[in-house]
C-alpha cells in the first residue's frame, strides 16, 4: 500500500497473550499458567486462592481465564481508559491443541468487540515459532497460513485496519530459520492473491547477537549521537519488503551499561524516513528471563523500578516523534513485561 508514513495518524498498539485458561473457567483446563515449572493446582494461600505460579508478580484478579467474558470486559475497559487503539494478539495457526487456543480466543475477542461495539480493534502477531508444527515446510506453506489468517479475520469489522488495509505483525523472522528472500516471496504471493495487508516485522534474534558483539568490541560509542547507527542498514534491508519494523531486543539488554535507548530508536526512525516506512518504538514496563531459566543459561533482567523504567521508555519514545507505538506486553506475566 502507498501510504505516507511520515504523517501517519498516531496509534498505540499493545501485544497481548490470550492463551490463559483455568479448570474452573470456560477453558476447562490450565493453559498458560502451567508454563515451565509452575504448579497452578497447588494452592499457596487458601484465603485468596493464590496458586503456585513461578512469576515475580501475581495478577490482582488471580489466575484468570481469557474465555471468561467478565475478565474480557474488565481488560477491555482498562484498555479503553489507557487509550489503546489496537490489541495485537499473539497468534499461532490452529495446528495443534495449544495453538488452537490462540486461534479460537482471537475469534472470541473479535466477537466481543463487535457485539459490545468497542472502539479498540484487534489484529495479530503471527509468531513464526509455529513453523516446527508444520514439520517439513516450504515458503508456499507459510503463504497458505498467512492467507488462511487473512481470510479468517481481516475482513471483520473489529479488525485493525489503516487506510483500509489490514495490519499484520510478524515475530521474529530470523534469517537462520527463514531467509529474507523467502519472506519477500511470501509477501509477494500473498499480495498477488488479492490481499493488501500492511505488514510489520520484528527484526529478530540476529539483532541481539549483533548488539552483544558490538558492545563487547566497543564498536559503538556509549551514549554517542550515532550509537546504533550501524543498525540502520539492517532496518533498511527489512524495510525493502515490509511496511515497517518494530523491535523488542532492547528489553532483554536494558541491564547493560551505556545503551542509549533513544539513540537506538532514532536509528530506526532514520531508516523509516529514508524508506517511507514505519518504525515503532517499544516502551516496556520491565523484563526478566523466564523464572525457570537457571545458570549457566543467561538470566537477563530489566528492573521495573516501581514504574520508572516504563516512564523513561515513554519519554524516549515521545522524543523520537514516532507515529505509532508498539507496547510489549499487556500480560506476558512470565517475562515480567506486563
């Protein structure tokens, strides 16, 4: 789609996980809350019905069920008060029992928005971690899954569209799993089939590796004006085929000294202006590697600092004059980004 992204309407999009379920709720079984080594069947406080969930923060409403309409209403009301324009639901195609929850609950959320005539819209973050579920797969298999997704959701009135085009996010297309040439093929095939989605991409784990290597070798000037300028060509490469880029890489490395978040986002903005694409800064409340990750595996943490980390992220995001913001996340309790 031909869009002047430099003057786009301002939007706030927030990623959300909809795979939480409970035995007492409509899901009828534990889902999401039983990740890793959590034991939600174990009650640790009978008065509050607090469960054994291995996470640093515990939901004030307890372990909830995403299929519960009162829970959905509560969260939608909160999203309205916060000024969220769209929820980007973490989405896996329905290839097994676990991934079907993502698919079915996305439909449930859209039904709710339409029945309640809510202002907030719904779109999806297609998580390419579903690729292994397809076994041996080709780029054409990915094309079909993207087309299935668009056919199922994109024409619904609750779907998030911009200037008439459905918005789709992809996470994360690392080139070791799927090359940029393959993504180019996928998007061209989808568009040639009559679909005209706006496609955004999280630039993936190769960026993480580059970040660590650059800091280790002191290639980047700490807090310098051009810090992260080396990433501009990488952003531009992806912007050749996608309509824009978002990245969450800084979340896991916010503990490192000398990283200037504002300058890293400015690199994305610089590439976006050059390519007439969209770059979305990613304010986050904090981060911690999943609680069940133990040394020698790396454990990263970005302290929330009682909300100050989130405030600082927003201040930097506003300084970039970005048109859209991508918040990550609404409710990824196990990564402490909620």
